[in-house]
């Protein structure tokens, strides 16, 4: 998160030092639009017996609250639970955020690598939780030329562990304009 005090302090030090030896590595989980069933922490919560109503409540609250309000809700819920599996799920929910992808432009000079998180790639080669259609054109606009790692935290697709990666790479190619005739999409919002 850009807004955590420790990260803000780190970014300020990087700006002051202005050296190529310090940088930031954004994780695309900062741009989660929806908490889906495919999210590793939802799958883990279900495996660990977390109440289904709690899971659904947290997914719905995420859709309707600001990052700050959602974090505050999670903090309050953590105080009242005694179930370690519920607590682990709430902690993961608390870490989930949506930021405006245009914030990447402000930090572009300091971005040295990107963790390209993904959980579920649908049949149209789109990640269903993260706002890649807005993120990737902004990276191109900002002149980012570094690497985007493929950080997959989902399951197999049709029994093929490599299919999600193929779909992810297809999406990157499409949005970064490496296919001939590709038209950059309009920027989306949450």
C-alpha cells in the first residue's frame, strides 16, 4: 500500500537519495477490484472451515467500503474473534486494497520491478479480480520498461497448471500493445 506510514517513509527516502540502488516493487494486489472465490485466502478460509456467512460478508463489505473503512472494520472484527482461522482470513482481507492505478505515475521513476499478481484468468484471458485494463496502459504511459513477474496464486485450469500463465501472458501482450493492430482500451474504474 502506498499509504502505510512505513511505505510512505521508504518512498520519501528513495526520493531524497535519488539513486538507482533503491526502488519500489509494486504488487498488483494493490488494485484488487473484487474479492473472488479464486483468491487464495478465500479458498484457504473455506478449507479451514471459516463460516460461509463471514466470507460473503467480507466480500460484500469490500465492494462497498473505502480502503480505510474496510481496514477499520477488519481491525474491529479481529478484536472480537477467538477463532484462529477466522482471524487469519480477516487479516488477509485487511491487506486487500484498491488504489487508483494512476498513482503508479507518481512513483514511476522509483519502480524497479512489478509483482504481477493473479488468481484467476478467465477464458477471455482477463484477470477477474485485478484492474489490469487500467493498470497496464498506465505503465506504458509512464514509460515503464522493466519486468512484470507472473505471481500466480490460483489453481489449475482444466487440469493444466500452465494454462493460467499462458492466459496471463496473453493479457499482458494485449494491453501492452505487443500484438499488431492492438488498440489501447479506455481506462476503467473500480
